[in-house]
C-alpha cells in the first residue's frame, strides 16, 4: 500500500488521484493552486489566537457546532476512552469567527472549497458506472449550496509528559464527510493504516496537499471508495515541545442528501457527532 503523490498539473492527474483514493483512501497533491504563503499566514495567526485568552469568548455551541472546542471537550475517537490531545476551532462562513481572523480565513475557505469541489468532480468522472449508479445525485451536486462544509483549525499543544497513558494527538479514526483536504501541517505525525494493519507515514512535506475519503463517500459508493483509518501520533524529542497546527477542510453534503438506504447526510452526521461525544 502506497499513497500516491500526484502532480496537480499532470495530464492524467484526475485518474492518478482517483486511483490512489480507491487503493488507499488517500492521495497527495503537489503543484496545486493553494499558495503555501497563505497557509503559513493562517497557521501563524490562529496559533496566536490559541495561545491567548480571547478564545474563551468563542466557546463552541452544542446546537450549531461552531466556535472553539477546548482540550477538555475535544473529541474522543469512536472506540476509544481517552480524549485526543488537541483543541480546535470550527469555521463556517455563517458562524462566529474572530474579527481579525475572519477575512483571511474565509478567503482560504473559499479557495479550498473551490478546489475540493474540483477534486470531487475528478472522483465523479473516474467512478465506474455501476458504482455511480448508486449515487442519489452527482457528487458535485451533493455539496452545492451546502452550509455544512467545515474548516477546522486544529492546534495540538506541546506535550508535557503528564498526558494520560495511551492518549494521542488524534486517535485512530475515520473522517465523517465526503472528502477532506489537508495542507501538510507544520510538523509530521499523520499516519494511515494499511490493509495488513501496519501504520504508514503519509507524505507530508510542507507544500503538499493531503486528500482523504470520508465515511459519507464510502457509504454512498457502497464501499468502493474506502474511508481509511488514520491517526496523528505523538512526537518525541525537540518536536514534542512545539505546537502542531493543522487545517483540514471537511467537504459535507447538504443534510437532506440521501447517501444510502440507511442514511441521509444529516442523519449520518448526527450519529457520528454523538459517537464523538460532542453532541447529545
């Protein structure tokens, strides 16, 4: 199992990209249209926000799921008992965003969402007809006018040595949505679980864009596209003394979109949020 690194500008990029997703659940893009300088500026601005006290004025809303999630209310991955070692902020265009961060964050949201829609179109074009037959509507249509697509700004704080035994920055999990776009973080640690159970490092040089399948695409494709288990491991040495910042964009359908006989996008999301312990 090997996650492919695909040149976004290559003539057969869409085919290579979709094949890697099909084989591993992940693909990595280089020479993509998201400027690295823009990503670095967002990392720096949001890290300053997490290091301050103003974040407490934006405590998350149980009803809307926007705002700041502290380490104390952070996710507990499905099947695990220890909370992840992280804090994060949920950004929706309609939600609460700190004034000083609003414009650059929404500029990134718009750019990344546009690219994500293009990549979803790549997947759509290279899905076999017998699989696409199960889609209740084209994949690109599922996200049209969606208010659920989420930009999560993550901070994994420095490790102190007093963390609970077995706690990880992100315990093994699968994403909920259709596709996730993730600029390579400012530190390594992302790993994917191979079919034989081995954990493999995902290529994550600064400037790369990591894309992975979520459970909703797996559900809609009847398992053709796998939502692969992944995690973020705790660093050691000097790296453990520094924060790790991450900026995943979770591409979500509109709640009424039918994924399968069992689930709409709305019912699936509600079920998973309850499992994660962030919604009653």
